[in-house]
């Protein structure tokens, strides 16, 4: 049966609402009940909406129809065959590198798509030593944010000979710019492609002189917009890229109020430059900073800086962030804060209590001590105080950074931190 998009969305929404509350068996039986309610084709619909395999759903249907099967136990979380992206190290990175030069899409949209077939990609991956089918490649592409559906341009000839070369050149240019901490602006004009529009435009211009002037005005306006965007980017590369409290320049970060002496710290505690990060473990921009910029800061400056983590969970929009902050503080009690924090940002299973305990078990914390700590009012008070003091300094979002008395707001490139840190080290003659 044809699967309506609204039905897919409805089943997906229902599943996401209860997923974290269900065991593996519970998810299987829920999917089976949902599939059975749709009749023929129901298993395919539910599988597509939830990501649960059709074979698992059919097994659930058999369990519903067989009282004997219902008494079977629940498989321990994490048991079973591991996904290819876990068992084969570097698989996702290799796949992304194969696809990225040939990806297309609106540069303002998070959606990317590629015209490269899954069979060709699977063949390339097998040549790199990975054991993988074209079907699994399609699943992994979805995980990376790709789709195989490219927009059809009715006036564009199919299979332009220069298409792959164009995308490869664009990719090389963007990669070089990012490595140099420079902005990269891509304007999709299809300048070198014979898309068949020229003849139509010429005909319209010949028919109406006013159309020519309108077209000319649009081109000039577009050019001015591109120049303006470029100037904004250029200006953002200097110290104006950093937001400093200009309304009251005497306000500085109060290290005494936070009492960072015993807070989670990397680097030298006696360093001349202190970087304080206010973070939320459900914040995607905080994750981006910790995945990309923080490792470069530690590699570049080492013990010349003191890097301190402070909790600032945005409970209004991230309901699990407060518990995650408490869990990180409990890991700190066992001197495993940074390891636990890394797993929090890497978690793909949400930050409910069950997963917080699972992470603690995975890094081999003392579980009795950890669970006792999670119930402690002292730990809750630490997080509450972090929030209160952060708000008193005017902090409203995450991530927010204090580099000595300078404020840096948002997930910024490495170059923005380097400008401020180098300036502070210069001031101290280091």
C-alpha cells in the first residue's frame, strides 16, 4: 500500500514520545501492535517511521499471537549485534569523505543530498577494507544527514560533464578555508552550466525592454547583497567578533563567587589565563564546541591556560539537562568528570536517568556511590548555585565563555578564542 506522509509522521511522533520509556521488548511489541492496526503494509510503515527493522516487527507480531512467546526475557540493553558504524572503526568518517565532495543542496539548509549511488559507495568502501552492503550504506547516509533525492531542474540538461568537477573544486576550496579559520560563502549560480535558461531570457528581453531593466536591477541587488555579506564576515574576524559587556565595562567574571578552586579543571590551575565554560549537556552548540574547538585549545595552549567547566542547564527548553549536570558533578566526585562529560555529549540515546546510569556503568564508576550522589541535595545545590550566579552575570544562553574578564558568547571558531587568549598572554608577558 502507498504510505501517506502524514501517517509516517504520526507514527514517528508517537514512537519518539515513548521510546525512552520502553525496553527493547517493549519497543518491539509496541511496533507490532501499531503495524497490526494498519493491516497489510503496516510493518513497512512502522519500520520506515521508527527505524525498527521489519523482521523485528514480524517477530513482535508472532509474540502477540503466541502466549508462549510472551514469557521470553528482555534482552539486556546494548546486547545483540553491534551496528556497522561501531564494529568497523572509521566507517562513518570514510563514507562522509567519499560523499562530501559530491554533495549538493541549499547552503542555508541542514539537508544535504548526493547523486552518488549507494552501490558505487559500497564498492568504494569495500575497496577500503570495510564489509558493507549498499543497503547499509543508505542507512548510514541517512544518519549523516544525506538523502539520495536531488532536486530536478526541468531546464537543466541531465548529466552535465563538468558537474562532478565543479563540486570537487568547491569542496577543496571550502576545506582549505575552514582549515585557515576563514569563512566560506557558496553562491549556487550554476555559472558554467548550460541550463537552457539563456535562450528564454533573451527572448523575454527582446519582447520587453522593461524586463531587461528589471533583470539588471535584480543582478545588481544580488551582487550588492553578496558584497555586504562578505564585508560582515571580514569584520567578524577581528576582536569585534567577541561580545564584551559594553553597558558596564567594570563588571568582570567573579571567580570568588563561583569558587572554581575545586571545580572540574583542565590544564594548570595556576595558569595566567582562565577559560570558564558555562554549558548545557543538551545544547547542540555546546557539543560542537567540545567536539571541535576544545581539543584544539588544549593542544595549542596546554598548561598555559586553566579550563574550567560550570553548569548552566537551560531547564525551560532542555528538561533533562539539570539531571545531566548533577550526574557530571557526581562523576567529578570520583575524579572522572571529563570522561563522563565526553560520553554525555556523545550519547545518542537521550539523557534520561536510565542512560545516565548506563554511562556511569560504562566508564566503571562506583555505582553505589554514584546513585547515592544523584539523590544528594548537596549536588543539586551546586548546580542551582551555578545557575543563580551565571544569571547574575547576565548569562542567558549556552555556550558562554569567560576568558579572564572577557566574555565570548556562542559556539565560535578556534580563531576567536586564539585572539583573546593570545592577547591575555601578551598582557602578562608570556
